[in-house]
C-alpha cells in the first residue's frame, strides 16, 4: 500500500480477496485506483469500461510526470518525446477498454494475462461495476456478478478491486458514505469496502466501512484516512495534516 494512512488502518488489497471502492460520480474513484496501481508497482490489469484509451493515456502522463492534464493532452497530441517516454515508464499495469464485458470476458482476460505474463495479475481493477453486462434483473444480476468475482479472486489468487456507486442520497459527494450507502446492497461479498468523498480543498476522505482483516466502522465515521488529491495533475498522496472534519455526529479519528 503506497499510502501510509491506509496502511496504518490495515487497509490492503489482498491477493485472493474481493475489495470495493464506493463514491459518488466525480469524487475520484478512477483517479484513486489508477494512482494506486501505478504507485504501488503491483503487476495488474486495469479494465476501464467507461473511459477510452486516449483519455487514459493523458491521465497516465499527468500521473507519471506531475504535469497538468492540459499539458499532457497537448504533448500527447503532438507526440512529444517526454510524454511518450512517460507512458513507457508505466510497465507494471496492462489496461483494457471493453465497453460492457460479462463475467466470461473478464475471466478470459485474466487467462490471457496469465498466458502472456506466466501468472495471474496481482490485482485486477474493474472500473466500474455498473458497466458489467448481465441478463438478470439488476439486483440479482449484480449479486451474481459479485459472487462470481469473489470466486475468481479466490481461484486465481488475484486481488480484485471493484469500483461502484453510492445510493442517491450520497451522490453529492460531500459527506461520508456508510456501509448501507453501497448501491445494490452488495456489502456481504467483499472482504474490504472503502467509501470516499470530497473533504476540503484538494482532499479526499476515505472511510473503512468493512474490513475482515482490520478495524472498520460501518457508519463511515470512525475509521478514516485522508489523501491529498490534485485532480488536475492526477496526483494522490498521503495527507500528513488533514483538515479537521466532522461527519454527522462523529469526528474523524
């Protein structure tokens, strides 16, 4: 885990386990997960279902160099050497861009990764759950997918991180999301569930609402850590001096 605040709460994406990151649109789920796989150095497969390859390349250039997204896009469009070199430094993660894969396609991509690399990835990121195709009614379909992903994680020894949305009352992105705020009532399947929201200027607050291997607080109030988030430069870092923040009747620890 590249962030000491998370490690201090015993928050790790463990191999063979299913994890979930939940937040409102625009809070930064994709930025957090992309930053994690790049910074951690873990060998992974990132399946991006609602962002195209070109946009992702711009984000990766910014993440690797610290330049702004505007600068990264201009350099990418011009084929500038430093931008292309920056993409070349990110070798630990393979990115895929299916629009709406089903469970079979996800499993096939894991097998293809193993064929190419000689082993399954250490981590698989699925960005995001609502873009996975299923034929069932929505509630039962999502539950079936999560059950299958739980089995795939155990069978392959891959840490699977699923990005997902919160229920409507938390879609403003500026308050903590409890365990009950996970859309679709899917909380029984992951070993780890993190929820995130915007906190102050340039901060993302993360609540540990479920953790089989460490402390958690399903209210979203008690077990928390903060990260500095420069979205314009795709930079996520430890926040050594987070803003004092209050959620409902609780205060962050």
